[in-house]
C-alpha cells in the first residue's frame, strides 16, 4: 500500500490517474478533517474489495468478479444518465491499457470465436505507449481490434474496466470533434476498485494489444500442451 495524495491514510499500492485527480481536488476544496475522514472511508472500501478479490485465482475468474463490482459502481453513479450509446465509438480509437486478468478474459473471448482484427492488433502491439500514431482520431489503424465496422464492440460483455468506466454526459459530437470537450462522469468508488485491481498480485497493466496478444499466445501454448498430453485411442485395424 502507498499513501494517497493529500493525506497519510493508505488506500492502494497503485492508484489510477483519475483517482489521484479526485483526491487532489478533494484535498484542495474540503476542510482537512473532512478530507481525512473521506480518505479513511475510501480505505475501508478498498479493503473490502481487496479481501474479496484476493480470494480468487488470478485470471478470468478474478477479472469477471472485478468487472461485476465495477458495473455495480457504475450503475450507482448514474444520477445523470450517460449519453453514450451503441454505435457511438469515438472513444474506441484511444489507446487502452488492460490488466493481465482482463487480457485473459479478452483472449478467452477470442478463443470462443469473438470477432477480432488480428492485423490491427499486431500493428498496435508494436507501438510504444506514447506513439504519435495515437494522436489521430480518424486513422482507421487506431480503431480497437474488437471494434466492428458498424461501430459496435464484439467483446462488449467482456470489455475491460477502462471501457466500462469511460462515460460522458455531453453530446456525442463533443467526443468526435477535434478540440471537443466531452464531460466525463466521475465514479470515485469505481476508481478505488480499479486501483485495488491494479494492486493485486500477478495483475500487471499494459496496452490492450500487447496484453491480449500475450494472453492469446499463452492460450495457444496451453492448447498445444493439452493436445500432446491427450492419449491417442486405438485405431481400428484396416482390412
């Protein structure tokens, strides 16, 4: 665990940029005593999430549990409805990072037959984190590998936390226009949960393309080892 911004109460070892921004805002705008109590409350929430997730095996099972908890926090935050709609995929050209657990879940989706643009995935996996190619919002090469031609997600039910909590209340056009200023929904406890997930053992974070590629390679290796280990049945004699 590490101290969070603006207080001596520890919350999580890794903290999302969004949570850091929220904590800094609260530190600057609330009395010190109130801010300290708020940090203690967040630490208690984080401890509950951590205790639940640490009981689970790393990978798909833990990813499903974390994403279920995040969905619950997102649902509770919808005091003002989000304007995000199916087919509105302007944010699906942004670079996305996922945890190892989430990558395993996405690789499972591919194994189950989920549509994926492998060439685009490979191209994006070769990019560095701040590759200038990501600056373009119109370059087709920046489209998520799971994004269909009509703008829907082929892995929607198994999409990562970065996609689930990226919601706005502004008109969709604000996301599409260069220089637009979309108004994002703040989900403080969702950010706490994601920070907890990032702090779990064996749950490193990297680009979606690289992480999913590695998880797919591990699946192929595992499948190959399983096939080699299966006994070969007796073949009928040929007349």
